[in-house]
C-alpha cells in the first residue's frame, strides 16, 4: 500500500539556500490515506457522523482523509470507491446506502489489497472477506428496545386490549437501519393481535419526505395512535404534518411518536413531550475507525463486528442536563 509522503525541504542546489544555524534537517512525515464514502448529509445524525470521522482521521492524528458525499446514490459510492482504489489509498471507509450490490466493487478493493471498513450500516455479501470490519449500531436491537418500551407503556396505560393504529415511516429502503428497525416493529405487530399497521411508507430518513407522506396519511385515516419513525428527521416531519392537521403529539392523550437517533433536536422534542421515545444511535464512530486502523497497522487482531453501546430516552426521564451533556 502507498503512503502519502510530505517532504518539506529546501532544495539547496536549486535555490541556493542554507539552513539557519541550529535548524534540524527536515524529515519525512508519512500520513495514512483514508478514502471515506459517506451516504450524504440528510440529517443532523449524518453531519455529526461525518464530523466525527474528520476529527479522528485528521492530519494531526497522522491521516489524510479523502471525503466523498454520495448524495444518497449508491452509484456515486461505487464511483468514489473506484476512485479511491485508483488513488491507491491505504484504507477505504464506507457507510453503505443499501445492504446489497457491493460484491463487485469490494472485490476490486480486495484485489488492490486495500482494507474496507464499514461504518453505520452493514452489507450483505456472500464473501465476508470483502470487508475487514463493521462498526455501528445493532439496528434490530434498537427496534426491539423501542417496541418493548411501547408495549410496557401501553400496559401502564391499560391499553393492552384496545385496538392500536400504527403508522410506520420507514428509512431508506434496503439500508441496514431500515431493515433492523422495520423488522422489529413488523415482528411486534404480528405478535400483538390488537396492533394494526394502518400505513407503511418510505420517509427516506428525511424530514421533508416524512412530512409529505404523513400529510397524505392523515387525509385518509383519522384514528392514529402511534407513529413509528426510523430517525429523528422523519419524526420531526411527521409531527409537523400531524400538528398541522390538528393532532396532538404526546404520550398521555395524543399520538405516541417513536423516533431513533437521539440527536440534540430530537431530544429537545422529547423534552417537550412531542416525541415520546427516542432510541439512541451513536454517530461518533470516528475514534472506533482510528482504533481499528491503528491495530491493523500494528498487525494486531481485531473484532470483525463492533456494535456501539446505546441507550434510549423517553419523555418521562429526559432532562435538559442530559441534553446539554451530550456531544451531538
């Protein structure tokens, strides 16, 4: 693999200059070159994730980071990875838009002897040697935490027998986050005879798209008990549409809104009671990537799958002090 070498020197024979007395001879300084293909900048979470990578993989820490924003298009990510291979980077970091469609391009990276580290979302490939490690959330576990909280909350309210109308705003279809969080809700609906999924729409992890689909949904069905949104942006868009249509969003006598990510803005909505539950998805993954690269550089063993510890916040326990203490 190739290193970017920064050679800071005074060309004595060409420039005719000499080193000042007491000045040390310049030395080579090697940077580890990392190509990072990011999904986009569709949410606060994604921006925090990008900034975490930039902070951890900076020149001061011994890296040169080549960043590419895929703007939500897999073909842009494939193009970026091929460019990274042509530039002979040392490592590729990929936050994949979807789980499928990666085998060919990752085989190219493997043939070029460039390790690929997946962050945030995982992929489905027949040959798992095509990527070196995955760092991110256990999205199925996140979804299970959400439906368990909802089940317990309904029991506290004495609503375990009454019909429950649920609107499901999904994330980008085919992404790991969508598959895990959707799967948990769908399993819960199947196991609860009184839970009814009255709408299931793609919100593409954006506030604007969620507002659009939620606006259409409220025109068709007046009775909505729960809205399950697969990130904070979708929850905010859904709340905008619900409140515009005259609905109240709260756990006590309105629509129960469930969200994921636990960004600062999402938690402030939780503090207001408009989001009832917010399940954490930690975007600060840059240091984990740096640790893996450091281990690989030293030839040390690594865990192929590293799930980040996460928690949940609800409208009963969230405080301003908790929000102020968080980094995103």
